[in-house]
C-alpha cells in the first residue's frame, strides 16, 4: 500500500441476490487527488460509492482510509473517520432552514462543533458554495442547484478527509453546470481529496486528475481522463461494439 | 440564557404555581378532571419528546402505564409505596430498552403495529400471571393518598419532564433526533448513531409513562388488567399530542387541556359510544389541524417563526 494513499479499495465485491453489482473492484486514491468514477448507467458506480461510505456492506474485499480498514464499520463511524458524501438524488432536511441543514454535517461527524463555532463554520461553508444570502430560507423554497449546494456545504462541514460526490452535477442546466464545476474546482484547489461519480464528460475532463471506468461491476480502464476516454473498451462500453 | 428564555422560564413558573393552587380552589369535579389533565399532560409531553422529532408513532404508552400500575398493585403489601414508584421507573426503563433494541430496524407503520401489539401482549401476560398465580382478577391498592397529593405528584413529574425536554431540545441529542426525523440516511452519513439516539429517547418516554401508572394506581384502588392496559389511553396520548402539536415542547399541553374538557363532556353524554367519539376526534384533528395548535400559532404569528 502506497504511503500517500488516501483510500484503498481492494477486491471489493457487492452482490444483490444473483446480480453482481460490484465485481472484484480495486483502486487507489492519493491525497489531494480528484478521481472520476465513470461508466454507463447501471455499471455499479453508485453501489461502489455506497460501499465506500458504508451505506452498503461489501460481500468480500475491503476498503481502507489512510491505511485503516473501514469496510467493517457502520456508516456513522465511517462518517466520523472522515468520509462525507452527497447523494445522487438530493437529500435535504426539509423541516429545517438552509443554515441548520449545513450545521447538521458538523456536529456528529469528523468534526464535532457546537454552538458558536458551529454557526460560524456553517456560515463560512454557505459562503463557500455561494449560498450565504439564503441561510434563513426554508429548504423547500430553494431551487434544485441551490439544494445541491446546501448538500455539498453539509458534507464540507465535517472537514472531510475524503469527499464523495454522486452525480452532483446531474440535472443542471448549462449555466448552473458552469457554476457547479467552478465550485468543485475551488474545492480541488483547496486540496480536497474527492471521488466524483459523473456522466457529464466536460466536467470529468476539466476536474479529474485520474479516472476509473466501470462496466457491469468491473473496472475496465484506469488512467488520465483524455486517455481512458479514447480507450477502445471504454467507447465500446458506452456506445456499443459497432462504434468502436 | 437569553432574555427570551428567562421570560419563558418565568411564564412557565407562574403557570406551574397557578396550576398547583387548583386543589385549594376546588376539591370536587375540577380537581378530579385536573388529575386527568395532569396525567395526560405528562404522558403526551414525554411521548412527543420521542415521537415528535422522529415521527415514530408509538402506541405502547398503555403498556408502560399498565405495568406501572401492576407493580404498585402487586407490591403494595410488601414494600413502601415510594419504593414501588422507583421500581416501576426502573422496570419501565429496562422494558423500553429491550423494545427499543428489538425495534431498531422497524420504521413507519411496522413500528406502530409492533407497539400496539406489544401493549396487547403485555396485557395478556399480566392477565395470565394473575389467573394462574393470583386468586382474583384484580389487585387492591389501598393507601391514604388522595386526589390532591396525586395531582401534585403529577405536576412535579410534569415539571421535571419539561425541564429535561427543554434540555434535550437544546442538546446535540435533540438536534440528532430532528435530523433522524427528516432523513435517517442523511443522519447516519452525518455520523449520528441513530439507534442510540432513538433508544435513549424511547427509554425516557417509557420510564415516564410507567411512573405515571405507578402514581395513578392509588387513585383506582382496584386494578384490573382491562382498565390498566386500556388501548384507549395510548390513542388519547397520540391525539392530544397531535392536537397541540408534537413539534413543540409546549404543544401537547396546549392540546391536552381543551381535549380532556371536551372528552369529559363526550364520555358523560355518550357513555356507550366512547370509541366512536375517539375515532371522530382523531379524524377531525388530522383533517382540520394537522400541525396542531402549535402549528396554527406559528402560522398566524410569523414573527415567532423568525426568532429561532
């Protein structure tokens, strides 16, 4: 195992009954690296992310964070050891306002703030995602991109050692997409370690240092974005054999 | 404490003292209904501390209450009364912990049905123990505790529940429960041990309900499982909490007072249709004031809303 390795996934398999959603996946992630986890629909990307965050238990293999095995722990302890995430379909706390939604991420996880330090951090995070003006607004009054920003701010509240973004850019219109890419770029320049599951190829090219490509649960390619996107196997997986 | 909290605390103290003076003003009908109101005030408030933020509807209140009664009924000839109240509290806590651990994986309607079934199960067990080991179907609790003393005991217990509830709402535990009520998946990924948080609150409300049963036992004098484990009690607790608004600490008490006055009138006027009346009350509350009086007050006093 590399000394700089932030996350290490080794021979991980996740089955749902007879379906093997993640099949013998192995990859490494270095600190301050942004890794794109890509592949066609149903290739097991979100399942892989769920195994890393502890939402699902792997059937075999293990995941370790900075050399410490985490795959045997429940999701709340994994969050506490420093993995924060957003969800494919945005999940907000609808009875609370924007500020409280963000605060929720900083009380019980990797960082355990309370009272004044919690509030000032939450305001800082809202500012970072460009939402400082709406902190007292109820969540239901926010647009989709703004809810996604709140969710991201909640994940950042714990000062995570690893951030998992599950299709955080999906469903945005072109101008929102540019805002979204800028937000992630800022996180990257701050030195965050991030795994992005994404379909938006422009975002992958401009954000990711490296990509892991999955198809039917297996890793089919790994490398720089421009290289893997030219890879014959990858094009075949996305478009079918006649286009390769 | 902020200025607003000091103000609220003084208002609460004043109301408490005013309520405590009731037995001096009247020792007949009003004291009697005062005991009933105080009973449901304590039960609903402690119920709402768990079910309000988490949205887990528990119908097990009657089971805890009945156990409290039977512990007093069974032990009154052997141990001093106060010791039985303490034992009842401990028994309620242990039972709630066991139920909590067993029902961690249940949510929504499964949890509701489980708690309802549990109340019935406990009643059957107690009845069985009584008919095989005891001589009669009921137990006598003869003490010199009158309605006035019981009323004051309930008020003090209610004040304690309020103070603890106020403290929980301001604590990390209270925040955790609100997050769990919104989205349990998010709660887990924020690092919250959801099982632990839920069980702690369930233990608290179960303990309080058991103690209430123990305090009420001397009032009944003769305790029978059909009365002690009445499912009606669990339903009334839910209705009054919903009527007042389960989201606010003071919500249930705002619901209990008008409901019990109306309920007393209804049961006196239609003694044979109480279950029907309960059903109608349930429908009216759910349809007309789904967020309770507390919700109405917040809606029409938007200034209050901004303060948090």
